[in-house]
């Protein structure tokens, strides 16, 4: 299972929000979030941004990247 799938599930549960509510708020079908959390599907960049904004976290947090790692790439 991808880091994204694991992190999405952890973040969603920590915010005490159901998969159904997340899907509704983001305009997805009811199984989309379940498919992301199981690793069956991965979001597009646009959808990743929507998910990060919804949970008020960075995309780096969702995909398991640290700012320092990204900074090293950019330097």
C-alpha cells in the first residue's frame, strides 16, 4: 500500500470524518476515497490538491515527503 493511502486514512480518521463525507465534500463518487485508501487508485495532481486543501495539510504530508527532502532536491 502506498504512503499516500496510509496517510490519507490516518488523517481522515484523526479528523473524525467518514469516507462518504470526504467524497461528498470533494465531489467524488462514494467509493473514490475508499479506493484511494486501499491503494486501488491514486489521485491526479488536481485531486491531490483538493484533498490537501480539504484536510488543511500540505501535499507533502499526504505523500509522506518532508520539507527538508524537497529542499534538497531544489538546491
